[in-house]
C-alpha cells in the first residue's frame, strides 16, 4: 500500500512538473513571436518613412526638418535617449501619418473589419520615426559630378524607427493596465535605424 502511494505521488509530481514546463514553453514562444512581430513593425515604420520621403521629395524633407520646433524636455526622454541639443533638427512621423485612409492598409493593416495584422493576440502595432542628423552629403555619387559643382544637392539623414506592440487599453472585459500604472501592459519594443541619402534636388 505504501509503495502504491509513493508511485502515485511520484506520478502526480511528474505531471505537475510537465504542466508547468509546458506553460513556460508556451509563454516563451508567445514572447518570441511578439518580439519578432515588433521588429517587423519597427522595420515597416522605417521603410514607410523612406517611402514617405520620396513622396514629399528631399526638398520637402529638408523644409520639414528646418520648420519643426522641438517641444523641449521629454521629447526624446520617453525613449530613454538624451534630448536633442538646441539648434538640432528633427522631423517626427507617426503610424497615423502613414495610413492614407481607414481601408488603405499602408503600411500596417489598421482596418478591424479585415482582421488584425498581428494575429489573434489582439496586439496593437504602433511606431514613431524620427528623422534627424541631417547634413549635406558631399561624397561622390555614381553618375553625378564628383567635383562639387552643379546645382543639384544631396542630403544625408538618420532615420530611427521605434516599433511597439501592445495590448489595447481594453480588450473585451479585460483591463490590461493596472491602476495608477501608465506603462503599456505586455509591451514589445524594437528599434530600427538607417542612414539615408536623399537627392538629387535643387535648392
């Protein structure tokens, strides 16, 4: 009788351990999936910002950089980065800037009627793209004059896309944000950066 009880106890222990291990593996797989999706969101923001720059043309990007007024403290602090120095240029693009219409689906699907683009987890994609560090690009470009003469110019800038995936504020009856906590719940974060040469264009 005692031996039978020991066998049953061991079997129960093995079963509990197996369930715990399986749960941990499922959570790890979900976290890995969200991390990969978040990286895709960041890269989508980067590609969309570059495409947007083609639409408004390099002269438009330069004008936007020069006319943007930085709001001051907290502008870069929300991404745990140092604030930009006085006189620096920065042009910020949001996901909403990249969606031309509710059904366009560019660059990320935002129409709920066509299904969530990040799967059944109901994660909401979000990104911010900063364009800064703009300088005149003077290195030789294949097919263009290398002596610095001419009326056409090139500009180089750094594009930084900060992608996030987060559970919406309310999902059915769930309340994913705790009381008094302003941080997004189950947020995934990934950044993507590119050094872009814009041009040629005239001034």
